[in-house]
C-alpha cells in the first residue's frame, strides 16, 4: 500500500483542534505525513498547532505546518502541493475521526479510485442537535473533503480544488474527479462533524453552500448531488406561482416538513428541525441565485 499524506486546513479552530489532532494520533493506521495549512487564524490556532508538532514526530508522523491566507480550496491545494506521498487523505477542522477511519479508507482503495469516506454529526447542545437531524451519510459519488482519499496525480489532472469558490469547492472538484477516476464508498470510514454554534449560523451555512453551487453551476444529473440540486430548484420554481396564487395555504406547507422532522427524530429537536427545513431550503436557493448572478456578472 502506498504511503499516505493526511491534509487539513484550519481557520480559528483553537477550541476544536485538540480533539481533531488527538483522533489523528489515535488512528489504527497512522498517516505517514500530516500537512496542516492555517488560513490566517487570530485565535491562537497557529500557536496550538506548533505545540502539537513534537507529538506527531514522536509518533513517527512527518509533520508540516504552513501559514497561507486564503479560502479552504486554496489551503487544500497548498497542503497537497507540499505532500510527499502519492495518496492524499483529507479531513477538516472541527472534525474528529473514528479510530479506524484511515484504515477503512485505505482498505477500500484500489489504484485509479477515489474513496468516499463517511461522516456523522457531532452535536453537544440543543441547537446543534437540531442541525444534526438532517445530516445524512455521505453520497458515494460526492464525498465531502472532510472524509475522502484520492491520488495526488488525480488532483493534478483536474487542476486541483477550484479556488474561485468560497464554498462548494469540493462538489465541483468531485465532478471533475468523476471524469477521470472511479468512486468507491467506505461507509465505515467515519469522521464526526461539528455542527454550527447557532441555528442562524446553520442557515447562513446553507446560504453559502447555495452561493458556491451557483458560482460553480454544477447540475450534472449523472451524480446523486446533481439530481438532488436539480429537483430542489425545479421544486422552488414550481412553488413560486403556488405561493402567489394561494398565499393563505402557505402555513399548511409546514405540516409535511414537521412530520418529516419527527420521522427523522421523534423529539423536540426533530420538530424544530422540521419547521426550519423550508427556511434552510429557502436560504440555499437564495444563495444559489446570488452565486448564479455573480457567475453571469463575471462574464
């Protein structure tokens, strides 16, 4: 099995850095190298990274830490440029990896493949548990870069992560990878993903997701994500004339979303998540169209 470099990008992750790094050190199959890129943190993240460096080196893991201001796509590209090994595993700040995460990714890998890892929510309070209600397993053909393994050569072939995107960069990167590599899913390769600290930040997160997708305009219906995005947009366009003609019926639309939230989690959190679901979609669609306008304007 080829050696593997693990990359991660950080920005103001001082509070969540220790659990992430501890989970990397605890891996049943440790990475051969760890490359960390800090995007200009101001909360002590960079200093904390330096404190961890000797521990990784004592564990036999080659360690590199780089400061380079830029978005997450830029940070990932910088990390991969400095990677010494032919395989790249990626995890994000704010995540904690299961002990067999990297081992499971490598077990599923065959030359010429991209291995889609899995993720689960990491929720500690009420607002985070509300967000966790609708977190689903990773799509087999659209991995989040918080849990993925790919060849450095494939990254080169597709031109790296698209740095013009603030969000949605991994979705477009996946679409390009899909044209040159085969995707395989490793459901046991789990990282736990920290939810946003407030429901407002959660809604804003989906607005930014939509904005990134609008800039990328990735509507490939051959992928699971492309099908979902196309269906969501068609539903939104069908909804607008209905809302215009029958405004008095709009409150009734919350009933199915409430029931769906309770189906996902029969709890107060499930009910709140269900009631907020239409707003989450609305924020995403609004962000998508802002990104689409930005794409057209740049032309």
